[in-house]
C-alpha cells in the first residue's frame, strides 16, 4: 500500500472511496472500504477496522462479487486476525453509512 507510506495510502483510499461512493461504483467502494479497514487494523483501531471490513464484506455480498486476489485476501485475513470479529450485536454497516463515516461526513 503506497510503498509502505500508510498516510499516503489512507489518503488515496479515501479519495477513491469519495469518487466511487458518489458514483456508486460498488466494487471500487468495497475495495476502498477494505483498504481503509486494513489500515485501521494496522493502527490498532479495532472498532474502525471491524466497521469498515464488515461493511465491505456486506457490500461484496450485496453485489455478489466475492473474488479477491491472494494478496488482498491475505491482508484482510491478517486484519481480522489482528482486530478480532465484530461483536455479534453489531450488524455490518451499509456501504453508504461506512463511506460517510470513513470520509467524516457523519
């Protein structure tokens, strides 16, 4: 992710999410939420990582596209292993709600 520069990677994923969400490019929304979720997990922000990754998984389920490249799946698996599963009483956010939260629009 951006040659190890987490700040740059986060800004780039936020930019992608902003454009993708406004145009409803849902696969790209899913990718951006996953990217931001992985970065949150790497910072130790479990709740944010859980919300973002949970919303991305829900988005992928909604559009019926679950394929990921091996390196993508590895990053996501590592993120979940780091942050742990979301509490069962906390259903995943919609992609719209997750995008608004990630972009600071809530």
